[in-house]
C-alpha cells in the first residue's frame, strides 16, 4: 500500500510538472511583455498579439513577408541632395543622391540631364525656394514626360521621375506640379 501511495504521488507530481510546462509554453504573447528572438536558423516566425508589437533594433528578412491586417509605419522623409545647375550641359548624378534632389540655378536653364539611377528608382526633383529662375526638362531623348516640364524656383515646383532603364539614364514622369 505504501509503494502504491508513493507511486501515485510521483505520477501526480509528474502530471503537475507537465501541465505547468505546457501552460508556460502556450502562454500568449501579450502587450507589455518582451520576447527576444535570437536566431540565425531558417524558420517561420508567427507573432500574434492582442494589441501592438514593437521591434527595437534591426530585422533582416530574406524572402517574403506577409502581413494580415494593418501594417503601420512611421512618417517617411526623403533624403535630400542639393544640386546647382550652372549650364545646360550640367549632369546630375542620381547615384550620389538618395531620393530627392533640390535644384537651384543662377539663370534659367533648358536641357538638364540625370544619370546614374537604378532601374525602378523613384527620384523627386524639387525647385529651390529662392529666386525665380526656371529649369526645364525636355521631353524626348531620356525623358518620357508628356511635354517639356519647367520647374520654377520659389513656387514649389515638383517633378517625380521613375528610372526605366538598366543603364540609369531613362525616366518616365510619375507626377508634376508647376504650381
């Protein structure tokens, strides 16, 4: 009888331990809790929360990311490069810029050339805020604009271009505002 009681106590303790481990393993990831994931292995990662999850640091993903629901991100600000146009033969290298080019000129210019972009890259060109000079992008050779586009300093002119060639010097207009 004594051995039977000890055996029952050991089984009951083992069951409590298994239930405790399962409860901890299946505990939901709730707001206010931090889950640290350190892995280099290839695996699926599913994070399910009842509210908001925040990632601090860097997340590198190779492959496909699928979001079910709403994905909210912070405000996007385009990095700027200033370019001074001094003559129609001035070439602006998009390789040195990131996303936005602010153009200024000490005279009105026609025939500006942009080179060095990456296929699929979007470049936003903004006229400078001081002055009244004009800078014209000619429809034709390297630009598909639907007509010549003139940006005027001081009035908020904006031209959005999409690079359409692997060599980085052909562009199609995405948007234009002469204001």
